C-alpha cells in the first residue's frame, strides 16, 4: 500500500525582506562566503535574514552560546546550590531513563562530583517506577536526609510530588524543557526555557542542554573548573537523540560536539561506544540512529543507570564492558522490537486495519518498552496515526504516534473518561486502560478522527529546497551541501527535485526486492530504500521509457573498493500524474466539461504543478501530424513515450483539434481512432475556448 505524498518547496514564511533586499543579501552572501547562488538562495529560504545570521549558521562557535544567567531564576538556583556546597548538604539528581535524561544527569553529576559536592543520583526504572517524580522514590530520598533535589528532564508538571517534597523540607530545583501546562509547581526554582515569560532567548534546548546551562552558570559563579569539551560531546548526543530542532544553540552544540569527537575526543564513555559501534567518522545521524538507540535501549529494558556509569566513568576496561553491554541490550531491544513489529504488521494486514484512518493494534504481553518504536514503524509504513496497545492482567498500556496536523493528544482527550491515565502531546502520547474499555475507546477514537477531518492530514508532505537539472549533479554541489551540516530535525539535509530526469534504467534490489536502483543518462546512480514497490505498482515502466518519473533526492557518496562516486539517495519517487492514463482522462474530461475545472480538480491534492499542464501550439501540431499519418489505424495514447508527450497533453491536444474542427475522434482501449477533416479555413489553435480555459486555469 503506497503512502500518498505531496511535494512542497521550503520557503521562509516569516521573511520580511523585499525583493531588492533579498537579491542584495544573496549577492552579499555569495561575495562574503564564496558560495554559489543556489546555496545562498537555499540559506535565505530556510530563514537566514542577514550576513551575521549567515556567519553564525556557517561557522558555529562557542562564542555564540547564550549567557546561562538569562534564565529568570538561574541566579537564585545557583545561590541555593552554592549554599548546599558550603554546608555539605546532600544533593540528589532525579533524572529520566531516556538518552536525554541520563546524559543530563551524567553532565551534572560528573561536574558536582569532581568538585566534591555531596551528590547522588536516581534514575527511575521505566518498567517499575515510570516517567517523572513519584512518591515512593521521593520518600526514600527524604529518608536518606537529602536536602536538595534537582530534577533533570522532568518535573515541570509534578505539582503534587513537589508539594510532597516541600512538606518534608526537601527543596526542589526543576530543570526541564517540556511544555508548561497550567499552574507551575511550587519548586524552589525552575530552569526551563519554556516557562511563560522566561527571558532565555532560545526555547528548544533538550533536557541535557538545560543541565549543561546550569553547570555553565555554577562554574562561572563559583569559579569552578568545567570540562566544557567533555560536556559538549555528551550534550551533542542527547540533542540529536531527543529530537529537538538543530537550530540556534542546539546546532552550535552538535556542531562543536562533532568537531571534538572527530579530532581529539575527551569523553572516554562516548569513545568506547564509538569503538563498539565501529564508527570511523562520526556524523550527526550516528547520534540519532547508532549511539542514541544504544543509550535508549538501556532505559527501555530497565538498565538506564548504566548510562551515567558510562559517561561519568574513566576506567577504560570498565567503560568498554559497559559499551558492549549497551550494544548487547540494543540488539535485544531490536530483536524484541522486530518480533512485536512483525506480529503487529501481520494484524494490520490480515484484518485490513490500514483501511481505518487511525490504526489500532492490540497484542498480548507486548513489551511496553518497545511499543512506542513499533508504533513509529507502523506510522512510517502507512502514514496513519497509530495506537499500539499491550494487554496484560486485564490492563492495556498504549503508545501513540500521529501524523502532521492531527493532534493525537486531543483525540485521547475526547474519550479521557475511559483511561486510567494518559498524557503526551500532539504527535506522541500514551495511556493505560482497562481491557473492558478497549472496544468503546476504539469506536470513539475513530469517530473523533472523522469529526476532525483526519483524511486531509493523511498526505505526507515531502519538502525540497530547489529544482535542479541533471547537469548540476556535481562534486561541487555535493560539497556546497555540506555547509548545511550538522543536519537533523529542524535543519534537514538539502533535498532536490530533479527536473525531468533522463532515467535510463531502473530495477529492484535486495532479497525481498523492496529497494530500488536507478541510473541516469549522466552515469549518476541512485538508490531508494523501501521504494521497490514503485516498479510493482507501475509495471509499464519495465517495458517503456521512464519519462514522467520524478524524484526527490539528496546527494551522497557511494564508496566501493576505495572508489568514491556521487550517488542520489531517493526520498520519494512518483509518476507525474499527467503521465498516468486514467488521471489524464480525468483531467481532460474535467477541463472540457467543468465550468471551473481548477476547483473540481484541486491540482495540489494530486501533486500536479499547474505549469506542467500548459499546452504549446507545437505540441498540438505534433499530435495532429501523428493522427494524420496513422490513417484509420488507432494511435496509442502511449505515443507520448516516443514523442516525449504525456498522455494528458496528447488527449488535450485531441480535444482542442476537435473543437477547432480539424479532426473527429473516438477513444477505445487507450487507442485514438481519428478522421482528419479537410478544410481551407485557417484555424487559430491559440484562441480555441479550451486553450483559453486551460491557460486561465494555469494562471489563476
């Protein structure tokens, strides 16, 4: 089953530059930074508005990090921590079990321990305690005579739990980055860039990033040495793994972290993980897809405390042991995930759940630590909101993933009375529910989707930066694209649409033929992982030319036996709708019969660029001559493959020739049977009603 996609060019909708200012900035960027016009235009389309912003983007520097004391309560918080140091008061760091929370604890713990603070930490067990502050572990912390609790990556919504701490004379400092809903907790101090009214200029730090800013402030105010490089290497991994946007301060931290790790790395725990992962050159995506999953696997399987041991330790043999343990845990997680995913997909296919707007799958005793990943995988495959529920002992535990534009948390709110507990945000959420409520919940969720008009959100938007010609695919363009690294969420890699690519071959590859390989006429190859079904869905492409096939791609390097060649990595592939016979019939019929065809057709929803519908007089002439030459023999609409004309243009030309009184024709089984009408009268093709209507539709 193919996912419906819509291609959208990235444009900065907030730019205030006039056309002349825009042109001036392009020229200045080209001059000052020795960049091509193409790259300067892409920078501006992504939001660059000045030469200074260009400098900060192209040359990330620690000098551009914000002052940590811009947080409203940083001064107050640092003074409280200094007081704890002076009194040798017990401090406990209360983290989270994911990569962000554990790395944040590691950064703060390493610094405080090094400077002889009386500090310990607590990482909740995902499978026992669950996320956030809970009374039972808090009571144990209180019983251990801890005087100051510092949360890392949690606490901003723990009002009741912090009230409990206050009642037992335990001061709480909250460091978090999650959204603030309702009344803020009565903590001693809160360091969270998303607190309403907080003056910190960048709002998208991850939890480890907030902990990093706290350490910056403590070291500055108390005059304590801070191993900045070590901490930045850690926070870089957390930033990518936690899927916060790689913009502003986040991009600086990740860029600097990569620079350190690829030149003279300092954190021995990360070095051990890099060695175990057999990485030579570390890139940002390795944080998200190689190192991050190993860190998260420990938390998913209830072993998150090992991350702090790894990142704050220094004994090489022990660190390698921990790195191998995390790698093994990740393999266990992958095997577990694969087993559950196979069962979930089998259920989706056998019960045809993909026909529902919201896919809900239910399994017995599925591991709660991986159902979120399983939900993400199913969402990626079908591009529907997905709810995966694991049932055990009369209760269901669920993880939800949504699509852009559809708020899954609001969907849960529509039947909140059925849940024992629930939470989340617009794109990801979770809940627990009694088994007897599952059927009603499913009914209500699907009904909510209908009311919220979910169908309009089930088209996956694929962004691109520019349309290029095949001749532009060069090493120079590849190197220019490297200026945009590090890439990730909020700063994606540069993607191009190839303008009418001359594809000379295309085949499936892989054991299950689920991947695609293609070659262009300029000898550049391309690979599309997961796009093998494109050929299955378009069997005509096996026999005919590949005209009308369009791709969005990134430029990459393929290295084989020491030889490096440019390669295209496909991000989407489609047959231009005007090259599809049935779509061409629909378009032509609508244009001929409808008073307002553009409203009826809604070109954008079919992924049709109106300019591609334009019909030239020469095109009409080519079709006329082809019909005249054929005599009474039917002409296949697929003549388009030989004349580089789409079925739409061929059929539209036939209709215009008929209106002009030059032919009579009928269509049967994809063949046009025509009769030339001889006339001495000169016909003005450009002024036929259909040609005028078509041009008006394109220009409106």
